[in-house]
């Protein structure tokens, strides 16, 4: 089969690397891709947010058998609907199902309606009303822009001053564009052992009937060591989550995962694809922090390297509604991903700096924001490279990853030095 993956980041490179292992894949394509995807796939220079351009490409290239749509923006824009409308087979949710991520207000209303455990919240489209509510609730408090904001539209405000400034930033200054026209104001959940809490990401395959969780992972969202600095798209991940148990897995399946799939069916928007559950362990049990309608980035970079089953087989089972027939297997051990970013990320940063990659041992270098110019590998984004390492445990994987990082450089390169050091006591 010939398979095309839509997207241009580290997640897409990681998915292509997993698909490359399939004995059934003949040729890979990536729209638009980056310098890393170009090494294993044919990059296609088409704007994947333009449904008509994507359809025109698909019709002109009947040799492509299957499409994998992974970023949040094209899913929210209905690219899966557009491709399926011309008879193409896809992995990814429809526009209606992708609302579980593209609208935080929709997701919160869904959880409240169907009794899925989450933080107490209220939704506003009027600044004055939102400000009055924030003042009545007090700090700490969480502000979430309703729409998509590159994973950065969440502000955890520890003081009332921060909350009032954050509200102004989202709703009046429009720091996240139209994503902030509506806002979700949420209680700040406390963790069982840690403050503000222990978060875990659980990605799951679902065909709208069956749901199969992947191995757990933990993300480091803040820009700097010790969870300091601004929120980012993710500065590193590790798998599996140290505090995850079979008991927690069963609790999440019965109280969160199965009810979510049932809720989406009841709302007339069955979810088929990868459903991402951002969860927190609290004194009141596991609760939903957020949903994503696709593979997480950089969670995918530590989850898929541990997959033993053919990824294309799983994708097709999801598309065909026969996921229940699949036996999905995972490797033991651990995996760590360290994100290497441009200096200044996530605010302003330079592009076009030459990258040098030396000996990385048995680590995998996953490309995110890279390009080739004048025959040289250069930076082309905020998050540039992901160094991924596997080991018997998180400690061994960390050591391998950071040893490799020392042999990669460009002007202004920044990264966290504490990826994988989290929830140690479990």
C-alpha cells in the first residue's frame, strides 16, 4: 500500500517511522513534511488546510491508497470529511468528532452532560461576566481559550492578579486569536501526592465501538527545567507513567474512556481515530484535564517506538470498524524524548540556523521544525528536533538521550535537562 501522512512536525515523522516498519507499506508520502520525513517519504507541497487543494491532489494521485490526518487544525477543518467524500480511506476523526478538541466548551459540556469526571468549570463569551466569575472563585484558577491555540491556550493562574491579566490577554488582547473569543474558566485541580497534580497522557485507538489504550506517557509542557516558564507544545516526554497501575487503568476505562466513546455516539459524532486523554490523578480519583482528537506531540515519539504490532494494520482496523479483532502488543522497558528547540521558543525565535548532528548512538533523531537550504540542514520552527531513546527503564533511556543531545548543536539551541524526572516516588 501507498500511504500519505498529513502534517509537518515531529509527530508525523514518528508516525512515518512506525509505518516504515510495516511489510505492507510500499511507498510513503508526507504533506507537507520536513527534512526528516523527506528521508523516508516523498514530501508533497500542498496546503493541507485547503480542502479543495487536498482533494485535487488525491484525485490526481490514485496510487495513494490510504491517508492519515494527524494535526488538530486540518481535523477541525474537516479534511477527513473532504477525503472520505471523494471515496478515500482515512485514519482520523470527522470534523464533528474533532470538536472534542477544537472546542473546549463542547468537551466540558459533553463531560458534564454524561457524568465524566473533570474539574468544575464555567464557559463565557463575555469578558465582564468571565471577570466577575473569576473574582468570585478566587485563585489558583485555570483559564482555557475555547479554540485551538497550538497547545498553548491554557493559563494556570496562581494569583488573582495573574488571573485578571490572563483573562484580559485571552479575551481582550486576543493573544490566541479567535480561539479566545470564548473561554472556559476551571477550578485548579490538586494532585493526590503532588501540587498542582500528577498528569498522565493516554492515547487510545478507537473505531467508535471498541477502544484500546496505548502505553501511558507523561509530558513536560513548560519551557524550562523544574516546570518553569511559559507553556509550550511540549518539551519532552517519557513512557510509561511511573504511577500508572492496573487499578487506575480499569478506573479510567470504566469511568472515562468507555463513557466518552458512548457520549460521542449519543451526540451523533462517533469518534474514529486516535483519542487522547489528558488525565490527572486527584484525591477524588482520575479526572479529565483535556481531550485531543489526535496523536499527541511529543507523546507519539515515545509511544509508537514501543509498538510491536503493525501500525498500518491497526489504522485499517479502525477505519473498517474491526478494532475488536486486533491483538495490539507493546514492548517492555521505557522510552524518553528530549525536545531540542530554537532559542526564544515559545515566543520569538530565529529560523535558518545550520544544524550539526554527530554520533547519537542507537537513539532516533525525529525531525520537527527542519528544512534543507543550500544543501544544509537548518532550523525551520520552534521545536526543531526530538531525540528519542529506549532503555530497560526511564533512567537508562534518559542517559542515552542526553548523551546523544551533547552531539547535536546549532546557534541558540535550548532544551530541558530534567525530562523523565517526574513523579519519581510513584
